[in-house]
C-alpha cells in the first residue's frame, strides 16, 4: 500500500479503452450491429498489435488483437482470456508522458518505459496519415485488469477526427467506465494516485472518481455490480481473477432512436434506471453497453 504518499492534484480524464479480442474484425462486426462506426484494421508499427477503433470526441474504443505483437507488451494481457474477450485496459489522458511518469514515481509507483503506439490510418478523404500516440503502462500484479495506463497524442488531429464520430446509434462520448472487483481498498489507493484525485463518491461496495470532463470511473463489488446490471452481466464474480472491467456508458442525443437502431441490429435491449437502456455483455464483446441521454447526470 502507498497510503503514506501524497496525491498530487493533477486530475485526469479517460482517454481510451482496450478491448482484448481474438479477432478484431469479428469484434468490429458486433459493434457495427450496435450502431457504431468502426474504422478499418490498423497496425501499431512499433508494437506489432492490430486494432480497429471506434472514435468519440475525446475518447475511443480499441479492439486489440495482440497476436504477433511484442511479447513484453502482449504477455500481461494473456490471463484476461480466462474470462473471455472484453475490457482489459483503460488509458488516462496525459498532456505529456514524461511529466506524468515523474509524478507517479514521486508517489512511489513504478511506471513502465514510454512506448510508441503510432498507427497508419485512412483519413476521411481517402489519403493516409500516421498517428504519433505514445503510452506507458502501470501494471498491477494484485489486480492486473484494473491496471491503468497513460497516453498522449502529439498529433491529435490524427486521432480525434470529426468525420469519424458519426454513429447510427447517436453515441457522442463515453461517460462512464465501470469495473467489478474484490480488492476495493487496494483499488482505491491505486486509482487515486493514477487519477491524481480522491474519490468523489465512496461507500463500502462502490468507489467513484470523476475526471475534468465529467467522465466517471467506478469500481463496484460483485454484489453491487449484480444489483445494478443484473443479467446484463455475463458472470457473477470475476473469479479466478480479482477484477475486470464490466461496462461502458455512452451519451446519446436520442434514446428512442438509439433503441430503434439496436433493435434493428437484432439485439435485446434492457430498460435501466433514469431512462437508460443496456445491451448485455455477451452481445457486446464481453462488456455491457449502456446508453443514456445527453442530459443525464
């Protein structure tokens, strides 16, 4: 535990979400049924992994296939497949990775070296460009799939492209990332240091942090996750792992239009509290998809 170390006030927002998959094209097809626009397959030039990406205004989803990738990068992901495909790693946005590495070292953490995550991409006019994204990992051994990492994007115009943020379901942004965990006390310490802020909400079975853009990250106990999501969950506990990501929430302009798109894709849609609707994890590559109105709190 690092409880004696101070938390530096440099609050972070969510950046992107790595869904570990065996076949990026198959995962993309599932999300196209969900009404998302998914970009063509691309390769990380210096890592060797491949991905297909769903873009939003400030965040993105990455369906990542690590077959053929560098072992030092791919190896830590392997155990996630014990619970099938799904959300395996979440990045926080960094203004400059060197500064965040120094900040985390100052509070007793051990960030990994900075990696190039550059990709060649197809631009809206059909020409090609290349991202300049970088990242560093901060793997935990006590609860690996509640580890976070940090990314910066020196060429944001190659990542956050307005033409790519047009989804039939009306989704405009990820508003919430939710985990299920059996180690909440350790999670609280680790997440607070990474986010650079204390939780905004805390109870015995739920802890939540809020980023500067209003995005929320929650860690729930298995019992709390079951109460909230019910049979949208594809498992009742994360065993044999101590924890995993279980849900992403999206803001949409028109819930009824979103429902129609989902039902047209042949998906079962569940009504949730406060007018939100959800699709089960088993129909969304192992991660519950929740859609909520833009004006929801």
